[in-house]
């Protein structure tokens, strides 16, 4: 066994790199074909999820294999090799097996103990089988990984140590409120109808949302998922809509979960801002009631603003220049009306000299106003408005270049109008939406930060013990299987020797009858079998131990076995999926 894995995950690389390196379905196919075309690899498959990209291969040369697999990952992910290399990890032979078994058990997941990775491992195996890039080693390895993962979940309480990424994401949206209490009566929009989106929809139905709308580019899949939700017995109302209807649905829902295979953004900041502004102006009956949560993390919740767009819009819609309730007295109402009008027109807000300071509290990234000047205008002085204009001209990239600070901020309460959960990689929802008052965004990056503080369950140690046992057993089985063709070739050679000696006996003693000849033949065979029994059993035992790979070569040398004969036995054995001598095959 010369198993090699080269990859990167949320533990080795920042989310921004994982997002750029994500593989499309076509890229996976091309990657596997190119991997087999490369000289060091004889079989391969790829495990690509939102949190990891790993290429598994059976190679005959370690260093050449590492170089080739790293180059192929960079080539097909679109990230330059020199940029990707610092984030890559390499595991070989038993360490590679240990890594995959740990992944299958959820020990390497962002949320420790989550079980969805088993489905993704199954998909990786199915892809290799479909493309005929998965040979005996990959098949044995991934089937065993599935069994190990199932064993860990059935024999330990690892499920209590972590939950699915969906459940964890909903907990982050609900903050310190129980998810069932937070979700009760809400309307949800699920964008996508794949495995993750289906899991999200099922989880939302289970925790008690009142209605789920499914949007997908393929209408049949969305409708099928909606039918399943209705038939689930949870009492949830479900329907399907085309993707073109998503902007309208945003104005009517409280929660959005998105996980599509799109290569670009599905929801931009403007989409969300327009939906929140429209829903707020139309009143809570049109968009669901808002709720208050304590905010503890930047990037997961809106920054504080003296007044939400709803307050400004309602004042302007009524034709009144009076400041909304709750603002300090003294602000010129004409100035406020003019600022609102300028903001709605999308213009620069430089002409604000008449506005005097109420409370100017710039945001941590340098912008004291909302995402495009259309919110949080009250309480901002002329200098801050000019600062916003400069920031807006520089663009979001300039804000992202600011040094990253701690995610912890003083807890305060804010009204959440729309909760967004982005589980896609690359992301479906513009990260800039977290700047919109009334919007709370949880994405893969914020989940990674939150999970770093999650407590480990005591059962994790038990799972690690299971992984260690299974790695040892798998290695022993593979090493024993490696020597089997040599043993078979040895016995075949012995059978030929017996046949030749019996034929020679017939020439020397032609008067033997059939009974006597059969007795002599059987006696010679028993002698040969007894002579070979102990060595072949013992060599299998020795070969199954670490460092036992050399026994097969020693056996070939001692008995002068033809390498071509051994190779032909190996090919025939690998081609027979029902071979009973396969110690590592799934039952």
C-alpha cells in the first residue's frame, strides 16, 4: 500500500483560500482523469466539501506523487501553486488512513462529531467508481472509512459532541435563544435543493418554522423537496418557486439558508438591502415580525446604528421632516429630509454642513454609515459623512485590507429583520450584508470562528481509540492481502511440481492401476501441502505486521517465483470483486 493524500482544509487554510480553491463538478472529473494520467498514480479519488479539498491516490513514488498531486490541485482549483503550497498537508500510508478515518468520524470537522461527512465520503467513492479511477485500494479504504464512521456514531456519544453544520449555524443565528423557540412561527427561504439544502430544509421543519419556500434552478427538484417536507409530518407548509422569485420572497421571509453550486454570488448586498427596506416600509405583516438578539460577533450580526432604515423610510414616506422618535432634539428637520432624499438617489452626501453632531460613532472598519449611504444617517456629522464618501469610493476591498481585530464586541440588543445562513463554498451571499442594519449573517467563516470555542465531548477520546484500532486492522489486512498473490503463485508452482513428478512416475511404473496412481498422487500432494502450510501461514502473519512488506519479496526470491506469474495473480484477484480472500472488502 502506497496511499498518499494531499489536501487543505479549514484547519490548514483560511476560508478565503478554501473558497477560491473550491472545485466544480467538472473540475473534479478533470482532476481525477489527469491524476491517473500522471505517472506516479495508479488510482485516485477526490473528497471535496465546503471545508476541505483532498486528493487521495495510490502512488509508486512518494516525492514524485506529492509534487504531481500538489501541482494538479493548484491547476484545477485555479489557485497558483506557490500560493496554495503553504496551506497544503500531506499524509502517507498509515497516516493517510488515520486521517480519512478521523474525517469519517467527524473528528476533523468544523463541528466535531457531525455526521454529514459520511455522505460526502460516500459521494467521493461513488465518483471514483463511476469514472473508474478508484481501484482496489481506494475502494477498500473508503468503504472501511464509512464503516468506521458508522461504528463511531453507534458505539459512542460523539453525536452529542457536535451537530450538523446546519444545526450549528441555526444556533449561531439564534445566539443564546433555544433554536426551537427562535424558529417557532418563522417563514424560511431555502435556496438550492442539493444534499446540504435538503438537510437545511428538513432541520428547519423539525425545529418548528411555520413555512418553507424552496428556490432552485431546476424546478422539479425544488418541487420534490417541497413535497417531501409537506409529507414529513412536521406540519410545515412548503412550496417551490423559481430562482427569479427569490427577490420577492426575501421581502416575506424571516430566515434564509443558501447552499448552491453557483460560482458567483446568489444574493448581493443590494438584493438584501432592497428586501429589508421594502419589508420594513410595508410593515411587519408583510415581512414577518422582527426579533431582538444580543450581538457578540462582528461579521455575524449588523453593526450598531442609531436608527434603522425602517424609521427613516416611514418618516419620509409620510412626507414629514420630523425626526423619528428616539432621536435627540435639535436636528434640523429640513437637513434630515434632504439627507434621506440624497441617500435614496444614491448620490454622494458631501453637502451636509448644516447637520450638527448628535453621536458620531464610526464603525470599526472605517465607515460610519450603512453599506451605500441609505441607512444610519441620523446622528452622523459632516466629517463622518465625507469619510463615508471616501470609503465608498475605495470599495469593499479597501475595507477588507484593514487589520483584523478581535471578533468580540460588547453585547447589545439589535432588531433582526432577516437572518441569513450561508453554507456554500464559494459563498452564495455577499459578506457585506452584515453591515446592513436589521440583518444577521452567519457563514462558513463565522462558523469556523464560533466552533473554535465549542467544548469537546468526553466521547471524543473513545472515538480516537476506535480510529486507532481500525487503522491498525486496516493496515494489517492490506499488508496480508499484499502477500496473498505471492502465496498463491507459490502454491501454483508446487502444484506444477506435483503434476510433473506424477507424470514422470507414470513413465517409470506404467503398470500402476488407477487406484494406485490416485493414491500416490494424493500422498505427494499431502506432503507438499504440509511442507508449505506452516511457512505460508507464518508469512501472512509476519506480513500483516508493520514493516512486513519485505516478506513477499523474500518469498519470491527464496522460491525463485516468476514475477510475471505473481503479477498475473494480482491482476486476476483485483478484477474479481467477489474474491473471498479480500480481507479489507466491505461486507
